[in-house]
C-alpha cells in the first residue's frame, strides 16, 4: 500500500504528530520536547494566551513562530456561541485561521458536547475557518462534522488527560473507513503503545499533550511518540497477518514451501 501525505486545507504536513503545549514544568522542557517530537503543529487554549500581544505570551514567546503551524483551541467553551467568539478572537489576533473546536460541559469527564460541537463547526466553516473539531468516537457524529465542512475530525481515544488509551478501537476503525477527511485521534493517549495501536487502525495522525508533558522524562517521551507514529503508520501500510485460532509453523518440512 502506497502512503499518502497528511494534507489539511491544502497544507501538506510531514509529521503526523500534533503536540499540545500545556502542563510542561518549564519552557526549556517544553521546547526540548517539541524539538524531539518532530511536530509541525502546536495546539494551545486561547484562554491561556494574551490576545492583545500573543508574541509576548509565556506560551509562545519561547517558540520560533516561523517553524510551526498553530492550532488554537476553544477549551473552556461550554456552548457553540462561546466557541465561535473564542475562535473569532484568535483569528483577529493573527494567531491562526485554524481552530480546534473543543466544547465540554461535564467537568468530570470533559467529553465533548456533540450538539454544540456540530453547531460551532457549521458556523465557523461558514466564516472561513479551517475547523478541526474534537469529538467523541461516534462514527455518525464524525460523518456529520465532515459533511458540515470540518477539515479533519478528531475523535478521542478516551477522556482528556486520562491516559486510558483506546477504549473503542472498533468505532475508530469505522470512522476511518467512512471518512473523506483526515482522522486525528485526540485525547486519552498514555503511551507509545497507544499511539501505535491507533496508527495501525489507519488514522492519519495523533494529537496529544499530557502523555508527554507529565511523563517522568517528557523529552524522551516526545521522541518515543514520534517513533510510535512512524512505526504505527508503517505497520498499517505493511498490513498485519491474519489472526488465527491455532499455531502455524514458521518453517515447513524439507521440500515444502509455505505461502
């Protein structure tokens, strides 16, 4: 199987790993982790940025702004109207025309509100934003978001920051099978194993933050995630063997050739 590049709104990305900038213990660790991850896309909550002077904000002032594409998110929004207002502020400040719609009402689970997420996506697409909505792993909802004009859909593997990994690989596989836009797994990743598992399903990319930022060694974990994305993608393209109920010898008796 020949690989295809990850393209969002006409932008071809070499790295399939998107990285969040929150929770790092200091700017030095953050920047070293970013460098080791190989990411080209950084995401952050608009509410944590000084929109009056984004370049002087603590999140962005230590980053070479020319090297990355920014994906600000609407974290903290509880309705579509709030998310739309936050997105407009981000664009007006000159940060980015890309926006990650993130609308969560339940503080315990931080699961996305499906109705408000769809409403916000529809409105922001009309206003010319490149919309990447964070959503649940509901195949039908992902399809509706795609039909609304989302540039990619970003179903969660499990709730934000839990590190529980992929709770429903079957649903993710259905989303991938039916999608005509990139599928990026967002939230719940805990280890390189989770990344490989997601990539082997055929998703186009991974967005994570806590798994790196709160690792005992964030820089090494960032590097591990980079390699996991690459290994998982290669494994998907190579095609795994069929699972069998019984053993099959790897060597055959003399004179026989195995298929």
